[in-house]
């Protein structure tokens, strides 16, 4: 999949059409988050030239510091669901 053609195609759609086509567009990825990560990685690979590239992703997303409220987390998967609320900055 060419990331530039994909982005161009999606940009040419109405919101309603893009919404309707999302599942077909992102297949085989389970959600738009993982799909957009794939597009970004492909773009980096094409644009990096001879520069070495290493993509590093954080392993843990922790609870919120303040918004929507201290300690809020939308997932109990892995350690994120068991971490104490962070201290406000």
C-alpha cells in the first residue's frame, strides 16, 4: 500500500464516505490507530534516504495526570490499569 496514495484518496472523500469506507480502507488493521502508525512508518521509510531509522514506541501508557480527572485510564490491560495516579506537575 502506498501511503501517499492512501492519504490522497482519503483526503478526496467526504467525511461521510470516509466514515462508511473506514473498515475496508484499514483492513487488515484492527483500528485507525494501528493503521495510521503503519502509514507513518511507511512514509518515514520512503523519506529517510540514507539516514538510519529506528522507530521506538513507549511500552506503557499511564494514567492521566489531570484530564479528564487524575488517575483516569481507559484500559486495564497490562500495567497501566494497576498504576497509581500520577502526582500533578
